[in-house]
C-alpha cells in the first residue's frame, strides 16, 4: 500500500514549498493526542531522514517515518476549501473511529 495525494493536495503543498523558498516535500506522521488517541502530524521536510519511506505523486514527495507507517498505510490526503474553512482531509482505511471534533482518531 501507499500514501496518495489528490491533485488539490499536491498543488497546495507545491505552492507552500515555493513560498517557503525551501523544502523537498511534506512529512506525514501520527502523534498521541486528543480524545481518540492519535492525531495527524504534518511538517515540511528540508532534509529527509534515512529511515523515511518516500511516496511521490504529482511531483510532490511525502515522507513517513517507520513508526507512523502502520497507522497510515493506504491513506489518501486531500485538500479542500469550503467557504472560510480550508485544510487537509485524510481518508485512512485503518481508522476505526474519530472524535466528534475531528481532531483525533483511533485504529
């Protein structure tokens, strides 16, 4: 399985890396947080770690650390803007439940 990006997510990441003036991609991970146990974590990557798994789509690289990968396998990352709300959305086949506020999930 892989981590995939929609065209909208890839375009958004590309624009932000360009605005930063540096970066080789996006790091996707999970952290212990929230009422359901896990939360998604996003950071721009200037230098990848040797143990990272790298997924590339639409010219954008997504880096995932080995500890996060089992929780993220098969995840599709989208980006949407609806009125005043905008942000990344995750379609994760491993997710069993999420909290009411949408900030955390459990597998």
